[in-house]
C-alpha cells in the first residue's frame, strides 16, 4: 500500500513544497498531508483507504456533498459531447442567467476560470471605468494572488504570517491602500486624502479567509454609500460566500434589511462551478459593457465558459434550493455548538465566528466576544488549533488545516456524519486544552 507519507515525498520532488496550493502542505498544523483519492456525500477517502467526515468541502464548492449524482450526470453528459470547444456554448448563457436571477445587482456576467482571475479582472474593469488607479482593500481579506492584492491578505498568507509576497513590484503594491476591516473611520480618512484617485474598494462580502469575520451591521451599506459619494466603485468579493450562505450569497443575506447594499461589481467562484474551475465577475451593465469586445478593457480566457465545468455549475445552482440552504444553516449551527460545548467543557477559552453557515473558531481569554478585524484574529492563541486538528483527523474527521480558514458543511451531512464529528470532539478538546505555545 502506498502511504500518504510516500506520496508526499514523491510530490515534494516534483512539485514546489509538494502541493499546488500552499495551505494543503499542513505547514500551519504540522504532520503529513492526506492525499485524497475519492469522495462521496460528506466523506472523503485517502490513499491509505481511510475515510473521513469532511468539513472542507473542497473549500466550499461541494455544497450538495461530494459526487452528487445530479452534478456527476451533468458533467458526464457534457464530457461525452466534447471537453473544450474554444467557442461559445448555450450553457454559458444559462449559467449567467441563473446568477442574474439570484443576484439583482448582477445585470451582466463574464465567466472566467478562477477566483483570482475574477477579482483581477474586476479591478482592471473598475480602473478602466473610473480612469483612476488606487485600490482600497482590507487587512486580512484575500482576493486571490494577483499583484497588489497580497498585502495582509489572510488565507495562506495569514497561515505563514507573511505581510506580502516576493515578486510584486513596489510601484504596483503602492497602488493598494490597506485599511483595518470594519473601520468606517479609516475608510473615511482614506477617501478624505485620496478620494479622487480611488478607483474602487474591494471587500469580501463577509470575510472568510482569516477565519470567519462577518461585517458589522450596516458596514457594507455604509461602505457603498461612502465610495459612491466619492465617485468610486465597490467590488464585493463573493468567491466564498456566493451561493454558499444563501441562494443569493451574502448580498442575499443582507437584502431586505436595514443593511441592504448594492455593489457595482461582484465576483464569484467555488459554488458557481460545483467543484469544477468556474468563476465569474458581474455587475451593472454600463460597467460590464466596458469589457472587450464591446469596450476598451481587455479580458480573455481560452477555457472561460468551458462546457464541462459550466455543466457542473448549472447543475449545482439548480439543485441548491431553499431546502438545501435550510439544511446547511441547521447543520452548521449544530456542529458549531457541539464544538463550542466540547471546548467549554475542557475550559478552553474561545468564541465561534459565524457568517451564515460559514463558521470558525478563535482561541484565547480575550476572544469571548469574538473578533471584528485581522488584528483581533492575530491575537488569538492559534497554537491550540494544531493539536485539536490532529486529534480530529486521527478520529476520522477532516478539518481545514489552518486556524485561519472557514469550516464548510454540505447538504449531505446527515445524522451519522454529525454523530462521528460529535464523538471525536471530547479528545480533540482535551488536546486543545493541554496545548502550550511554542
């Protein structure tokens, strides 16, 4: 039998760090990454034949559960007709229309292949539309790995405590202003000084790449109002939250409340592709019409709108109905409460961070009321997470391999899967309680 350790050694010889996305390397938690070979429903199986209850869900897209028969059938049917045409297909329009029906601010949509590509293109479009260069982002928010977006960016960068990235020219980095999240005074000050130079503010609709840190009530609405008062656009990054926390993403969660807001552009990924590489940017038609071939802002992609990938996205969105979201919300609440109860029983100070059915945990005596920004996340006793993670893994539960990541449930998590999670918690909570820094 080939072991995970054998596979990791082989991978390190052929691939930088042995992985194709840094968080997979387990650097934050230590130990040997699991090499997965199959998945079904709420379970994944590694190369050694061990099954785990999965709370990663492909980092979000497996909203229906892994290998959902409806998605597999759609992908199989599409693949039989051809893998890639390099030409337009009817399904691209069908997916765009599904998104536009769910999210009212999206009047037109452009499909791309990755979340990074979506946010990069949205920023270029905002600069082209406004004729301005500066971009505002928030510390701890991750919008992909394009140049200028990696300062205090959360996700893999937060895991490795890197403030930025080598290879980004200083002149490009200087075009991004990084502000503390949930701080409207800081945003007002930035506009007071640079208002006529700011093309756009980009913000995770609800932050989920530094752990889950939701916006304060009314923050997104105030942000939009302030940007528009200064002639700037707002890019709402829903790569993680889009179609995951509601049928209309985080915009849908806040729709109909006092905090309702209308961003100019939105970016999507993860769920929109149902596990295949699909992402998108969309928004007001007058802005989207600035994209080539009708406008001067160039963007292109050979595999954009790939028919097999789009088939997975269409099948996923059509299946993700109100019953699915109700189940996700209930399951997330059940698991989050069970974890919190287990930690409390062992005297581990912590707080549960929630944004809809996305959740994570922060550890520490001063975390009881939760955190609202990246600085707060960084102050936590993050060293408690690695022993907790490995105790759960040893018991057959796969968690995100970093305290800076969100936990994901699926519509396939049933009582049996939840029971296995709950059974694993007491030993994991004891491991967190006995952990020491350093």
